[in-house]
């Protein structure tokens, strides 16, 4: 085999290796783009969910205060009703 044929074979192997490397680089770049898009989407979803959580936390606090107020009002009404019932018992006794 002549040295020219060996040189052509080596060039073909080098070109194939370079082509394979180029394909791997291109696939890696595409994968990186997709992963960055997925990360951006996940970060946006996280921010949205955090905002919803903050809003619901504020609503929960407001509802808890309202429940506390209602319980206090109920206790006041219960005491008034007991007092009225005691007065009725005294009248009928």
C-alpha cells in the first residue's frame, strides 16, 4: 500500500472522528438548551406556587382570626342565654 493511500485512510478516519465529535457536541448543545428551558419553566412554576402559598397563608391567618372572633362571640351569647335562663328559673320558682 502506498503512503498516499495510508494518508487518505487516516484523513477519512480523522474526518469521521471529527464528524462524530461534531454530532456529539450538537446533541450536547441541544440537550443543554432543553434543560435550560425546563429549568426556567420550573423556576416560573415555583415562583407562581410560592405566590399562591403566600396568598393562601394570608387567607388562612385571616380565617383563623375570624374563627377566634366567632368563638368569642359564641361564648358571650352562651353566657347571656344562661343568664336569661337563670332569670326565668327565678321568676317561675
